[in-house]
């Protein structure tokens, strides 16, 4: 019997379309001999839909078609099974789901919100749990944990949008204790949304004004000189890990932009109105210009691999995560930059360079998800005893009468 895999994607996030691209790749590469693939699309207004039509990327150019022909559903636990049930009358069960593969990006979905829902209803799912998802999405939490683990990073500061609105001069002064150039980032977005490199105060102020449109928490870091940007993927959980090949990402910009990642290396396309052009052959991060394997001295390569595993374990990550590094190529100094818990393109190209094809990568991710689920349910999360038994004999609700006024 085939395993029913619910592939969740979309959501209320600025990386909505990026998630669609990644999900299309995953659904095309899941082994159809082993899995029944059930697309579960979350719209930008948080409605859930399923249906075979959702496997066709062309459908997403006209979202009204999804509302018209897709099945609007909810996912919940019912009589020993996890089911997708229609929200509209008649509220029939559309299908059961055995395990969920979240292929999501950004706030509200990659940041622990979705994982919390899946964990609450108890369904097995692939990837990091709530805790690791939260710290993997929030760059400030991430860096503070890595700092405590003594992993090498560039100097950074952070602040809330309210701090800047109340006293912008104090925030700018705080940031300028770093050395220019600096890079400004919203703490919880990905895909280079809202990011800018600044060489002076005027550029810094412009970048902060832009970044706070996306997030309440802003991170500012020193830029690495003589920059070489490399990425590596780690597969596993807290018990076991293995690493992929290392790539060097090539960009004509000061950092890898949204266009580099998702609009054909930044050529012939611009992000307009927050929308990604859906027509064409965008392959997400797989389409970025790169050198694979990266040209690194053996010592630096080993350092990247070792730090990647330590960074993965420090956050309690699980599944397949891409970890990005910054290297000062003159000093051969390595800095860990950030983790992508549900990486763009699922980092399949990094594993293919080691002889592991995309379908096998997805297989292994699902197997790890099953193991994580078994480990999770083996732990004690509740007690069979009920401390409310006998409550009435000891005053019960009557003992609370005197508190009614206080509780109102």
C-alpha cells in the first residue's frame, strides 16, 4: 500500500510563490510507486485547498481557478486517521494523509507556526519541529544560539522597529559601532527579501526604512571582505548527520539577491509588486549561477563541513537543511551565516553532486520524519491520572465561588 504524502505549500508569506516553485519540484520527484502525492495549497488568506490540478504550476497564474475547482479543506484527526475534509457542504472526507511534507518558506509557515499545528493534531511530518523551526527562521535567535555555541560569525547587532521609530538616532549610533559596509536584514524573512548592503549612514537609513516594512525585528551585520559565499546541506537529526557537496554561489551583486535565486540569475526579470513571474522555467536556487563543487582548500572545506554539523545540531534541526557560509577568501576565514530549514529547491543539486538523486533525497527526508515521529510519541507528554477526580469532594466548584468577582 502506498504512503499518502500531503505536500503543504504556499501560505501568508512574502515567499509564497517561492514555496510553490519548490513544491512543484518536490511533487515531480517523489517516487509515485511508493507514494500517493496529495497537494495541499495554503492561499495568501490562509485557506487550504487540495486537488490534482494543484500539481500544475500554470494554475497559479489565475488563483480564481483554484477557488472554483479546488476543494477547500481542513486537516484534522478523526477516528484514528488524519483527514482532509471539505469545509463546504456536504462536508465529506476528501482523503486521508499519512505524513506531511511541508515545502514552505518564510513567516507564518516555516517559522514554527505550521509545525505547531501539525504537532498539535499529532500527524507525522518531515523537517524540524516547532523549536528548531522558530530559531531557524529568526536570524537573531539563530545567531544568539550559535554565538553561545562559539561558532564563528560576523559581528552583528539587532533592534525592534519600535526602537527605531522612537529614537532612530540611538539605533543608528548603535549600528555604527560596527564597521561599514554592513548588511541590513529583516530577522524572519528569507529569499533575500528586504535585504540591503550599506556603505554609509544615508544608505543605512534607507535600508532600515525598507526592512521594517517586512519585520518588527531587524538584524545588521558587518560585511565580509573578499567575500566568497558557499552553501552546504546537512541531512539527519540530532542523532545522526551527513553533509552534501559544497557549492560556491556566484552573483553580480553584493549579495545573492531574490532575482539571482528565483528569476534566472537576475537576468531579464524583476520582482514586481511582490510577485514572482510564474511562467517559464525557474528552478529556484537550482537556477542560480554556481561553482559546484566549490574551489576550496582542503582545510577550509573540512572546516565548513564541521561547522555545518555543529550549527545543525545546536538548533536541533531535522530533515534536510541548507546552511550558508561567508568566507574571507584572502584570510581563508570561515563564518557561518544562516540556516534554511526548508531550503529553496530542497538543496537537491548539492546531494546530486554526491551521487544522491532528488527522489532519494525526498525518500530520506520522509524516513527521518517517520523516525522523528516515533521518537516523539515514545516520550511522555501527558499522564493517565486525573487530578480533578475527587475534586467535588474537596469543595469542588463551590470553593471557587468567592473568586467569581475577581475572575470577571
